[in-house]
C-alpha cells in the first residue's frame, strides 16, 4: 500500500503552469543507496512508484522501471496522480477552513511530496494536529526528518489492514483528541486492501472509533481496462492494488452523510464550498488537457460521520 530525501528532505515543489513533470524527466542516479539499512531498494514499492510518477526524487531504479511499465498501459497515470493530489489538498483546506476540523489522520500517507497535509492545514491554523501512517520504513525515515521541528505532526509505521492495532497505539491517542472531530484521510490507499469485505470492515472500524462530526475522505481508482492492466503489472512484482466498480466504491460511504457533491468521478469533484468548481488560477496542480482529465478512471469524495 501507499500507504520520502535525506539531504534534501521534503517537497519537490509545486508545478509551474508551463511545467509538466513526467516520470521520464526524473534524473537517474549514478549510485543509489537507501537512507537506512532496513529499506530494501531491490524491490519496487508503491509509495516510491507514486512519488516518481508525481515527479519526486524519493525513488530508485526498480521503482522507476515499474512506473514506466504502468505508464505504458495507463498513460494518464501522471495526470491522475496530480488530480488525486489536488483532491487531497483542497479537501484538507476545506476541512480546516470551512468544517472547523483541527485534527487529521492520514493513513497510507506515502512519501513527503507537494504540499503535505500538515503544511496545508497549519498554513491556516498552526496548531492543527496531524498523524501520518504508512507501512513503508522509507516513509518514516524521511517524514521524521521532515517533521523533526514540528511538534504538532507525527508519523507512525502502521498497516491499514490492521486498524485495531493502529487505534490502540498510545502515540496516536496522545497526539489526537478522540473526543473532538478528526478527519480520516484514505486517499488512494483502499485499493491495497484487495478483499472487499476486509476493506469495508477497515473503514467501518476506523469510522466507528471517531467521534460524531468527524469526516472521511477517500479517492479510489475505478475498474477499467487500463487500471486492470496496471494491476496486472503490480501483481507480477507481488504488489497489491484492486480497482473497484462505482458500486463497490460507494460501499465505503455506507451509513455516512455525503458532503458537497458527494462521491463522484475525480474530474467532477469540487470543494463543498465551491460547487461551481475551482476559480481560474486556483488549481494547486496543473490540470493538463481537460478531455484527458474527464476520462480519468477514479472517484473521490467526502462524507461526515454522524453516529
């Protein structure tokens, strides 16, 4: 699941309007060494593949090779990654600025990249608290370096597929106040719980642990020919990732109250406070060709948790 650069830790920076970062534009490194011995760079990892597709630097040759294979069968992948990132950024902005949420639990956070959750939230309220969770030690290594001077943001190494173990972690309970609303961010991570019933149970378990007035935000790839081909490539490397039908994705919002436009195709999603869409020049990430964006096989949305 994706569930980050020593020496130059942090964001690769926002994309300029006339700049398009593609996987093939990433610089090849002469000699690649992991920042920690516990990190295996001989096998591809979803977090590093996604980082590469976004134009980041926290990846290795094996990740770039697999990403290039994915892009061959799913050429819209770089655009999809940026649109997915826009959804995350705009969702966090709305949650803290309009919904009044001050706590964020980001599971499958991935490697630090353009405008991290804590940066977006704390730009509005410096006291906003964020917990990042990922199962990749590379994420923890880089995120800990990035967050060394930020007492309001922590990173935990944990597994989406074991939500009970995560919920009893003392670090989580000490950092977030479970008597006040919490935003649960499951962005592009639920595909890595491949069994439907397990995936639904994960979401139910996490949402049931949060107080009324909390929010769930998800994004998820739709089951189409291109995403199924990408899945086959991942499977050859023993990586998981299941695209789902619209009906299956809607199952994650069962019992919750959709907010704004609800759960829609990614190209059609707008922030709840801007139903007419983002203003010109307001896009955090380049939107590329509108016709391509319209066809992107993915859904996203926000729902409120009302117990």
